[in-house]
C-alpha cells in the first residue's frame, strides 16, 4: 500500500460499462499523480491509503479494469 493525498476528482462522461458507478480521484503519491477508484468516500485534501495492481481490483469488489484504488482514509500516520 501507498500513502497519498487526494488532490481532486476526475470526471468521465464516457467510460467502460464496467466502471459505471465508480468515483475516481486524483491522488498525489510519491511525487506523481495517480487516478484511483474511490472505495471509501475520500474527499479532496484527505490523506489516504492506495492499493495498486491486483489488490486494487480486489478492493473494488470485482474484477474490473482498475490499476489503483483508495482503500482507506488516514487519521494519523
């Protein structure tokens, strides 16, 4: 898992049917921006935990085509 900070929301009017209903966030992680599926309802400015690869698909609850997912909101680190 990686630690990052939510910097914004991504809007996509057209996307794969498998991605419908998911919210996407931009998260700054180790000096780079990732687009992550939001599994926990995080908001802009919050510090979050991000899973990548196969762990992100498991966190989303199905085998959907995502590479990164927000899986936790940090209170302290």
